[in-house]
C-alpha cells in the first residue's frame, strides 16, 4: 500500500470523525424517544436499596431544568453506545492502513469483543457493584432521611457503570500493545504483584464507598482481566506470530 502523507492522514481522520459524529447524532435522536424508559431501568438499583432500608423510593430534583437535562444526558450516553459499532469501525478504518494484510482480519473480533467487554463491565456494575455500594451507603446513613437528586444519582450511576465498562476494555488495550510489540506476556507476568497493587489502588479510588468489601468487588474482575490479558499478549506478540509462521512453513 502506498504511504500516506501527513495531509492525507489528516483528511482521513477528518472523514472518520465526521462519520462518527453523524452516527452519534443518529443514536442520540433514536434514544431520545426512549430516555424515560431507559432511566426507569437505571433507577431500579436505588429504588430497591431505599426499599430495603425502609426509605421512600423516590428521587427528587432541585432545579426545573434538571429532568430535561437528565434525559439529554441519558440520550447522549446511550446514543453514543448504540452508535459505538459504527464509531469503532471508523477507528479501525483509520488505523488499518498501518497494519499488515493478515492483521486486518482482526476487525470483527475487535468490534465484537470491544462492545461485549464494555457490556460485561456495565452489567457487572449494574447487577453487583452498584447495588452493593448503594445498600452500604444508604444503610450507613439510615438515621437520616435521604434526599437523592436525579442529577447526583445519574452522575454516580454513569461513573460506576461507564468506569467499569472502560476497565473491562483492558484486554483490548493489551491486545494492541502486544500486537505492536510494546508489551510481552513475560513482562506482564513478572510485574504481576505490582499490577495487583495498582489495581487495588485504582479500585480504592473509583469505588464510592470506603469499605474493603466493595473495593475487593471492584478489584476482583480487574485482576482476572489482567491475567486474561497475559494470555492474549502471549498469543498476539510478534515473536509468537513469527514462530507460528515458521512452524507452518516447515
């Protein structure tokens, strides 16, 4: 493939960004009509946590514009996720000219695994982490009457759900770093103890509570993903790919 100039790269980047913005705008308008239904699903964890602690299952707002802004934020975030396959495809099309032909076959696994891992992280947060954190926090302040605003709740919800979705993308990041030869499985294994320490520090920062249990709930899947990433790095590293090609040639 002929080399692209700097201006060609900028033009290609501009085109991919425009396509991605069009897809995101389309996803926004599609999700805008379902924003209230989507929020009804989002508020299930806090409603259940309030009921378990004998509190009134009701959120409040302090500004007349809060509900409208809430639905705008929900439509934007969910619309971006709906458009994510198109956005990821545009990202792949931008980086694919720099890959060898046999490496371009990773496009479908890349797209499915990226969306799948993000969904897995969000589902884990929605079903395990977020309910546990809410139950702990509301129970800790059970002597008070909670007045949880919709703005504060949705910010906390998105922080945990989107944060865990991004954390679950660790194997994808390692895949590309190993594909380019930047990291190796051996290096990751040798630094396992330091990586676990960093993971627990990140979990302590991200978790909304101060108890060790919730920090461990955050850290456990991150450690498992790190171990999985070691295997991925071993498989896709250039040395292993060259070794497999040499064995096939023999």
